C-alpha cells in the first residue's frame, strides 16, 4: 500500500507541476465554455422561446427560468465532456513516462505491475476530479446567480455523476493510453478525443437531433448515459418549475428534445439502469487495464 500511495503522490504532483500538461487539460473546457457562452447559449434560448411561443396563453417564461434551463443544459454538457477529456490529458503522464524512459526505472522498483497500473489510474482520477469539481463549483455559482432550481438531492446526485464519469473517463483513457508510446500518438489521440467525444456523448447537441442510425449507435456508448444523468439531475428542477406555467405535454416535449428521456431501441432507460451501465463500464475497463498492465513486459 505504501508503494501505491507513493506512486499516486508522484504522478499527481508531476501532472500539476508540468504546466504544459496541466494547461492542455484545460483547453477543451475553456473552448467549450466560450462556445457555449457566445453561440450555443443563444441557440438554446431561441429554441426555448420558439417552443413557448407555440403554447396558447403563454407569452414568455420568467428570465430566471430560461437562464436556469439553458445554464443547466450547458454546464451539464460541459461537465460531461470535461470528465473524459481532462482524464485523457491527465493520463498522458503514463505515455510520457514511456517516452522519457521513466517507466523502465519504475518497473525496477519493488512494486507489482498491477500496483504500477493502479498508481496511474488513481492519480489520474484524483487530478481529473479536482479539476471537474472546481468546474462543478463554478456551475453552482452561476446557477445560484442567474437561475437556481436545484434541490439538495439533485446537487448530491450531480456530484455522484461527476465522480462516476471521472472514473469512467480515467478507465477509458487508461486502456487507450496503454497502447501509446510516442509523443505523436499522444497528441493525435488527445486531439481526436477533445474534438469528437462531445458529439458522440450528446453534449454538443441533443442526441434527439441526430439521425436514427446515429442515435442507435450512440445508445451503445456508456458515456451517453453519463451525460444523460447530468442533464436530468441539473435540469430536473427547471422542468418542475415549467410545469407550473406550461402544459404537461409541452414540458414533456422539451424533455424529449433535450434528452430527458434517453432510449435504447425504443425503450426508455431509467436512472438506475444508466448508473448500472456506467458503473459496469468502469469495472470492466479497469479490469482490462489492470490485466494489460500485468501482462506488459516493460
């Protein structure tokens, strides 16, 4: 256990000490934040206004409700992407150790290969969680100022979602990064994940906006359900508030349009089922990663 603790401390300290690696992990969240604030935020406000305009007898929603709805969607999307993209950047230390030769020195230490693998996993999870929890705190501050509709239960469930998604992102990045051994490969994977993950997890735009074929493909991806959990828990209060001023059919339409009712081949996926899928993916990926670490020769 002492060896594992030492490895976790060493890896975590190196990540935050390496300014290039640390700031690279923040690029995607910052780009997404700018994108949401300057463009997507207005798109979702307009979409909400158009939906409300079609409801007889309702002219407009309260500004705080609109901002709460849009802010909850944007921040839940931001958190869903960050939990994975930050994990990939933080886990690049594993690849960097191969490039610099530090990995060879570590394998000569009196620790098992499984312990070495878990040292990278835990330190990456810790680094990712620290960054994502800061982002979650910023989310709560924003919603508290412009449109707070969260209950205590929703806050706790959102924190659980972030922890579970960070573990998933770390496990996924650990398996992928295990096969990387050069700076070029590291940069290529980082770019692909940063650019593409938000689309396939339903963060950049609702899954309901994709074609039927793509929707079916996305329904097989565990990250999709992590995003849906964040959407549901951060937005549940706004939906309940909307039920006081909009017909139930209109609110249900909004839930469907904004992935409030994710489906798997026509069957609605419940909250417990989404947790089961995401948690199961974490366990399976960690098992694969540890097995790969133990089988590695160097």
